[in-house]
């Protein structure tokens, strides 16, 4: 019985193996057949040949480096030329500059002189006429006290003179105005040290922004260079944007070096460094452009006093020039009073005097401060800052030759 069971098992196993082989063969046959529609139409790539049947690829003839040649080397671009330094200018000499600019001054100032001459030429000079003369002087910013003095002297001179020819009136008015302006005042800009001290003269330029303070400092540098002096500029107006750049541009035009500090830095520190470096270089003059915000700002006015004290640690300040805008009239006198309380003003610079018919401000500001007008600005040109000359100024007022 056992033999029968063993034979049956062997038979079942064999039958399973044979069935598996048959099924596997059918699947392979079915996978090898492809439908005609899907057969590739392209020719199968040829099999690569080996051995003697293989054909080598034709090599291109090789050339040497000399035959090929190297590409030409690119020419190096020439270095960009350095920006040319501005040519050093030769300013006009300061002597007689106001005389040369007198016609420019007279065009705007003749209102005062001609008005007075017209009134004085009337046949009868009654009280109403003298009041008109007073009004003319006051409108020209001469000031109340100087106007009263001038009118009294004119009335006395006219009464004594009697008959009045145009020439006599012109001479009379010229003499009285000249006395009022002050022909004997010392109008020298002091740029030389006192005594045997070996250091440059120091000039502080003060004033409210907008009066032309920085421009005046640059123009004054030109005046001094024209007079044969070496100049160092100190850009101590560190609070106004581009003030240092503006001053440096003025200096470059005449060969004067500018000492400057960081924007919004300490003005006193810049002023100190300018004097120190000017001394080391052996310069003749150091011009310091100070900060000039509103004079009503107490802190800023204190700062101006600090600048002067710091500079004086190296020696006394030789000149303090206050820059005033001639067109501001009585407001300029208010500014003058405040600045005079902080620093000892030694001279006045009147700018924009060519643009106003109020030339009497010269008299008023001198009376207010007790110091002379030393320089006047008569235009936008680089050489339009002139030393003040009393006779040339009065001649311009009355249109004299």
C-alpha cells in the first residue's frame, strides 16, 4: 500500500512540473510576438565590427602650435587720466578795488544822493523840505541820530552859504556825508600778529547764515592772496550742509588749503586745528569761518564764544569780522548787537551793498558798534569784495566824479 501511495505522489509532482513548463513557454512565445502595426520601421543599427573587419575613423591632420598661432594679445586699456587740478587763479589786487567797482555801487545808491541834491536845490528850503530830507535819510537806513546831526549841519551850512549853485551843493553834501561816514577810521583788516610771536594772524568771520558769511571768507582769502599772503582756511561751520565743501572750493581756486572736520563735529576743534596747522606750515593768515545759525539761539552763541576761547589758547585773535547783509536794514543792527555781546567785533563786512539803495546802513552800523566798515560786497563775482574807502563810497552816493 505504501508503494502505491508513493507512486501517486511522484505522479502528481511530475504532472505539476510539466504543467508549469508548458505555461511558461506559452508566455514567452506571446511576449516575443509583436503586432505588425507596432513594429519599428527603422532599420536596426549595424553591429559594430571587430578585428580585421573594423574600419578606423580618419584622423584630421595635426598642426603644431607654431602653425596654429596664438590669438593676438588684447591691448591693455590705458589708465584713466587723473582729474586735473583746477588752475590756480590770480586774483585782482585789492588796492583801488572799490574805485573800480564804484559804477556798480552808484547804480543802486544814486537814489539817496540824487534825492538829497534835488531837495537841496529848491529855491526855498522850508520846514516841509527839511522834513523830506530827513525822510530820505531815514529811508536809506542812516539812522535817527546821524540823520538829525546831518540835517542840522546842512541847515547851518545852507544858511551861511546863501546862494547855492549845483557845484556848491554837491561839494557841501559830499563834505557832510564824508564826515558822517568817518574818513579817519582805521579800516585795515589786521592779519599780522602783534609782537615777535612766530605764528599766523588769526581772523574770525562771524555772522548769521544767509548773509554770505562763507562766501565772504572765501573772497577775503582771495584778497589776502592777491596781496601776497599765504592763507589757511578753517571750515568751522560744521552744522551747515556743504559749508566746508564750499569753502574748500574757494581755497582751491587760489591755492589756499582748507582744514575741515566731520559734519556736525565740534567747531572749536576745527578752529584749533586750523590755527595749529597754519602755524606749522608757516602761513601768514588763518581765516576761520564760524557756525552762523540764528543769533537768537543762546546755545549757538555760547558756542561761538567757545570757538574764540579755544583759538586763543594758541594766541590772541587779531581780527573779528561781522558779516551783515546790507539789505536787512535795522534787523542787521539787531544781529550786530547780539554778536558784539559774545565776541569783540573789530570790523564790519557789508554784503549785497550793490543790491540796495539803503547805503546809509554804513553809517548806522558804525554808530551802533563803534567799529568801522572794513569790507563791502558789491556783486556775485569772485573779486567783488572790496576794502571800504570812504571817499569812493560817498562819491558813488552822490554820483560825483
